[in-house]
C-alpha cells in the first residue's frame, strides 16, 4: 500500500486540478460560492445541514438534496430531509419529506437509510426508495414512497415487490438511464429493473457481481460506472468502481477511485450527480464522512469532481474548495481569501502542547480561543488516529452563540485540512472557541471488532478570518 497523500491547507486551497477547463477564482470572489468538503454546512437559517446517504435531483432551476436526518442519540430512523439550492452551496431547508411512521417498516425504533429519489417519466410522480430495517439490521427491506410534489410530503407505501416477494436487502441505490428506465442497485452486486411506474420490480438484471456497499451508478459516453465501498461498517475505506457498456455485464475488475490509502479522501460514496453545461459536464462524487456516535453534529460531506480519462475515473487530489460554472458545466478551484491569525493572538485555557503553529490537547475542557472583527472564521487542524471531538462555538460580544458544531479530528492516517468554516455573519466583533470534548470516534461491529480513535486529541494548526 502506498503511503497516503497528505496535503496542508495551503496545498488544498491553492491547488488547481489538471483540466484545461479549470480556473482559479478572482481574489475578491466570495468563498460562499465554494463547495467545501469535510466541514459542517449550515442552511440559510443557520442550522446544520443533515442529509446523509443522500441523492440529488434537479427540478426546474433548483437542485433538491434528499438525505437521512440524523440524531446524535440514536441510529433509529429520524425522518428524511429535503433541502433546495440553485448553486449546490447555499441550502434552504424545505421540510422532513418523510417522517417517522406510526407503525411498520419505518415506524419508531426502525432504521431508514440510503434515501434516493427519481422522477418517473411515465407518471410524473417523484418516487423515493430507501433501506428499511430493525435496529439490529436483521429485517432488511427496500421500501418506497411517492409524492406529486418534489418537496413532499411523501406517502410511504411499504416494500418494493418482485414477483410478489419483498427484496430483503440492505444498502441500496438507484439509477435512471437515458431512456428513463429506473433501476435499483443492491449491495454485493444486484441490479433490478423497475416497472414503468417505478412502483415495483419487473426484472432481475444482474446478480452476484463482486462489489460492496453503498452502490451508485452513472453513465458517461455510453459506459456505465458502478461505484461501491468496502464493508467496514462506519469506518472509512478505499472505495472502488467497475465499468461496462451494459448493465447486464459482465462487469470489469475493481479499480480504486482515489489514491490507495486515502480512504477515498475519508468518505463513503452515496451518489454521483452529473451537472450538464453548454460545453462540458461535471460528474460530482457525493460521499459521507461518517462520525460515530455524533452522526448529526460531526458527520460531514465529501463532494469532489471526478476526473474521467480514457474510460477510467479518479479523484486524484482532494479539492477542499471548488465551484462549478453552471453555464459551461466545468469546475474550478476556489482560492482562500481569508487571513491567517497570528499565533501570538490565540488564547489558551487548560493544558495545551504549544509547538510553533501547532496546538494539541487531549484534556477534557481545555479551550483555545480568538477574538476577531469580521464576518467569517475558519479553523485548520490535523486529524490522526488519536483524534477526538472538539466543540466549536462562535459568539458575539453579548455571548450569544451565532454558530456551533462538533468537529471530528479522527483519521486513520495523519492529514491536515480545513476543519470548520462558519456561516457568513453580519460584520462585527466575535469570538471563536475550540473546546476539547473528551469523546472520540468509536464503533463496534456485529462481531465486536472496535473501530475508531485511540485518544481524544484536538490539534489546531491555524485560525483564519475574513
């Protein structure tokens, strides 16, 4: 295995990927135009975006994001959320489009995951699919719901049937082909063709293809690309892909999406969104950076442009900040236009190991803070296998909290990147506080194997303001 490629913030923010269509932004372009991976996102009301295991479809001039609306206290189904955006950056919370049901497959203390929505060409309905299960993951079904409006509320109909039987599988995805035919994608290599109204299955297209979990397919130049992850529970891994010019196969051998050891830039694939322009198309990899047990407040998203060359796909570099030219369909790197705070201005409470430009603590309650004048603040740090959680708060001069989240500093290998970026605030005086929380990423699988961090360290390498 090759050593993971690790980038400093400077490399991440100023790297320009290898494509003739890519460009850097003007220094004065607002960074609110950028898709930023690996940090908490906030909607227009200042609340954290919660839409995991997600999919996106475009209707009219808007993109609609559907995902799992998570809680930190339980993995039980908490509803599926819907957000809308015109630029894939600034999100408006529409509603919980499918809430917890009174009883049944998505009733209390059940699991609902991998929500995917497609618009059925023959009926005009929006059809939602999901994995339903019990809390022990021993009662899997593929369920579906429908709505005449894209932003719901959706009516849950129960399990999808094939020849009168349920499909008792778990991780799933969807794919809509150029002719409007809909398909269900199932973990470990099954594809089912949907009926014309998308409400049932009419054909088992392929079975037993060697792949993994969280399946998604996209099509480019008549070639199908099937992306899946390995089976490591909530832990991140090197995702892979296979290709074929027919969904029925035979599918190619597995190939890595990102450089080996980067763990797909610490994410698990969930969907690929094509963004079509007049001269180009950007295929956007959508991944989840799970953070157990803080699946709501610390789990983030990794959205990256996919490079396609000679029938091969890759995400060769991690682009921390990038954007899309929707007219042309091309993407470009966005420069950081924030100023780094002098180390001498940062204040400390509790025990911190203060090396030059690197501040590290695992003491529960230890705080690092900085008072600033401006409208936005960001935090750079290091994730490694000893990283824990930090509580981030931004407060005004009256002590009112204007932005807060938890940040996960865990990574199986050492990496340095942007860890937090606040919403754009009203110009004024603020304070950012980073508190060591004394909790870390930890998960036990069904066999009792432990995944996660070895300590509670929080490592900060820079604060930036605008």
